[in-house]
């Protein structure tokens, strides 16, 4: 392993676990750069690089960009100087096969995944958080059946409006389905990184500040 290893983090977490918020905090606190697959693809296509042109022709034909092209784009991106302090990968790898290919790529430059951080949630508590949400149809103020009810039932605290909206996909059933799909997809990846000894689990049900502190402790340790 090269002495110059900077953190290469994989952030794993289901929708609603606060992954985006925590990635932004890691960027601020440690100067890391978040690389999401979607952004990488768009930038590569816009740049007209060889890998970007290959990705474009696949996407124009309605196909799925192969792992090999994504890895080529990632290789190009990681050669840029702004990622020298470390990266957070978001959306890749998604499978243990991709994780293994990523290890091969990182090894080319003497690097490795320093930590795969799993934001762990309590599924039923997540269902309760998301499923109880509503917003005022007039001013957009957010409410929750359990955690944030208007002072006067049925009347918005802010504007006095009496109509409330709920997102159709925020039902208990759809949240449970999303979590089930996440666990099924992520289990092999968690097992892969656990086997490599780099898996870190964080309780993502705490406050943003508590999660920030737990993440900071991990990054401080692996970056040392
Ligand atoms: Zn209102």
C-alpha cells in the first residue's frame, strides 16, 4: 500500500437515511470530493473523453453503460488533482462484482477502499418517519402525524391553511418496499466489505450532529 493513500470511502444507505446530507458534510469537514455515478457520466459525456464518447453512444442507443466504461470514467476522474484529499463514492459499486473491479482499479495506483460506511436504519422507524409526512397545500410547511402536528388540528401554524398534501409514494407500503429492495441489493456488498475488514456501521437514526461525529471519527482514523 502506498504511503500516500487518501481516503476512498463508499457510503451505503437506504433512501431517507441522510446519505446526501452526510456526504456534503464530509466534503466540508475533510475536503473530500463526492463522486456520484450520474454526475461522473454526465461530466465525461460533456468532456468528450474517449470513455465519455463510448458512454454517450451506449446511452443514445438506450442501453445501460457497462461497468467497464464506468470504471474507465472513474479512472480518468481520479487522475484529476482535486480528488487528492480523498473521495466518497456514491452509487458505485452496487454489486460485489463491481466492488471487486473497483479494487483492481484502485490497486493500479496503490490505493484501496479505506472504509465502506453503512448508514444503518431501523426499518419500522423509517416507515413511521416517512409515512407520516404531510405538507401544507398553501405554504408548503412540513408536518408529521406523530412528530410535528399543527398546534390546532387541521390548521397550518404558519398560514392558517386547512388543506394538506401527502406524496403518493410516501405510504408505509412503498417505504417498506424501497427498504426491502435496498437490503436485498446491498447485502452482498456489505458482506464483501465486511470480508475485507473495511466495513463500518453507523447508526443513522440519530441526529445529524451525532451521525456527523461518528463519520468524522471513522474518517479521522482511516485517513491517519
Ligand atoms: Zn401553510
